């Protein structure tokens, strides 16, 4: 439902330098209020180890972003933008920087 809105926000923000995107929600389902917390945990892990998990159950994406789909992808450690839009239009956004390993 909100994927096209999120995609448009990403494209507008990053312009011609849109990074790869991924989501853990397809594998977890709708977890309610805990969804943003789980996404921040996954983003912190991605930022630290530089490995983005695949977006599962995304066979026919409605957007033209570079979606990590066919297995995890090595991105290299670095900052990760984590965003979530919940039912009713509630928005959560966080920038996550990985810890030194």
C-alpha cells in the first residue's frame, strides 16, 4: 500500500544516486508497533557488517528501485537509512551508522 510513496520519497531524496533498498517485512509479516524496532535492529546489523538481507516475497515489485531480492548482497559497512510507514500513515525514519567490529 505505501511502497510507491516510500519509493517516491527515496527517489526524490537521493536523486540520481539511489542506493540499493531492502525490507525485512516480507519475511516477518505485519508485526504491529514493534516493526520499526525490528527494522532498526536489521539496519544496525547491515550497517555494521555491510550485508543487506534479501527482500523476500517481492516477485513483482511495483517500483523501479534497485531492490535486494535474490539473496543477501554485500554493500560494505556504512550508514543505512531505515524508514517505516505504518497503518494510518504514521512515519518513522532513522539514520543508522554501524559500530566498529
